[in-house]
């Protein structure tokens, strides 16, 4: 057919054979998409749930000298009944790893400066800082001074964790799968590093000292003393033998006013946890009451792991542990209850060092130049072929 210049004619070819092929291709594509979606859902559900332990299944732990029974209550809290301490703490390690292995691994990476290895290259600075703090060498010193009986319990606990890691390589929680790695064996120092972790979490002054130092550079001494009084002028005693004759020991008005100012600035220096004890003479039941409120950083899951540990005739204690440590830190037995607070402590100081202009590896101490201790840190980084090299100077 002839058409005018610029005119377009569209024709539909009703070819049954071609239409049949098109429908078949579309059907195949639809089936593939459905199967892929179903497979993906099955895989994700498997990854999400495969680490959930079967609380009704028995576990053969190597090293047990007698059967150990673990009951889980309606909240999933484990109640562990053993015949001796070695069996108890070996089981505690396994059970704790069942529930908190990812959290435990994250905490040990945090304290040993190995976060960027599995998370993000931007965490190299964090890793360098915590390697400089060197929790691990301090933990090794504590281990060397630990009572042999306690050390034996810790070793049993460590073995329980490692049996879980070894027996559940294909049942690790989804975090390990998503990040593409498996946990290394647990070591004694990883548990002891939690001492350093808690000291870090409960530190005072990291932010406030820096802010107050900057303020001191730009405000007068008179104004700065209103913000932070010179504690050398405070006569509130710390030790009983230095107590004054005044039994009330009222707080100084100047100190109270200063704290209110600091609170308004968001630079609270004095903070603490709380605890209360009520005599049985003042309770409805006639029994004493103790309450313990530990003000710790928020995280998910929480920093505490609740459990009940029983050795008939020897131990019956319930309360909370740190994930990665076997002992009840705050809790009670049949006779006593205990808790802890951080009260008020200035546990961190900064020093403005004078560096030798002729040698950046020396600092001034008592009028003399001292050599710094220099350590080369190789920090593995996720996705990088070579580690990042950083230098720490002490």
C-alpha cells in the first residue's frame, strides 16, 4: 500500500505459533520468579531461625563427669542443675553461647580492636583506639593472678563455649551468615576483657573532661569555677577516720549549684547507679528487700544474661551474668542478695603532653625527654586485600 510521506502504518500480525511461544516464555519466567521468591523466603527463614536451639534436645558435652540438667522456663531463662562446679560452668558456657554467641563475639572484637575486620572499614579508628587501650595485656596480668580454683572454672566455661562453636558451624545465627564469617575459638582473655569493657562503659570524663577543657580556654577563671569548683576546697570527707564532728555532713551549696549548672549544659560529671536496702522491720512480709538499679548503656540484646545455677547442697544462685563470663554478678541465693553500683568516681584523666620538636617520638617528663613505646598495628579490614597499618605511641 502506498502511504503519504511521514505516515506510519502499524500492523498486528496474528501469528498463532508466535503467540504460543510468547505465552510459554512468560509462563516459564513466572514460574522461575515464583520459585526464586519461594526459595529466597525459605533460605531467609532458615538463616533467621536455624540458630534457635531445640531446648528439648539432649546435648553430648565432652568433659562432663555426670549428667547435667537444663530447664528453660516460660521466658527462656536457663536453670542449670549439675553435680559439681566443673560440669556446671562447662554447661554454662555452652548454654550461654546458644543464646548470645553473636553478642559475645561482638564484645570480644570490640575489646580487642577487631571490628573493621568483619563490619566496616570506617571502624579502623575505633580498632586503633581499643588496641591502644590494650585490654588484652591487662587481662593476661589478671589471669596470672587469678586463684587456681576460679581459673579452673573459667577454663571449663571456655571449653563449653568452644564446644558450642565447634558443634554448630552450620547453625550459627544470621549475623554470622550475613557478614560472611564464623567465630574464632574462645580464649580465656576474651572473658577477662569484659572487665575492661565494663570499665569503659562506666567511665566518667571522656566527653565532659574534653568539653570542660575547651571551655576553660575561652572563659575567665572565675566563671569556670562556677561551672566546676576546685574540689580541693571541699571539706566533705571520703574516709570515716577523717569525718568532721558534724553528723549531718550536709552538701555544700556551691557544689550543688555547680552540679545543676553542669546538668543544664548537658555535661553531667557526677552520675551513678542506685541501690536500696529496706529492713525487714519496715516491709509487709517482715523480710528485708534489696533493689539494684545499674545505669548501663542500652543495647540489644541487653548487656545482662539471666540464669539460675544449682549444685545441690553447694550452690543455688540466680541473677545476671555478662555474656562471656560465667559468674552471677548481681543476684541472690537462699541467704543473701547482692548488687553493685558505680557510685561517683573520676576514673579517667587526660594529659597534654609536650612533644620534642626535634623528635616526635619523645615526650617531656620531669624535665627530661623520654622515648615513647611505639607499636605497629596491622588492622584487617573487610573487603581489603592488605591490612591497614597504624602506629600507636605510648
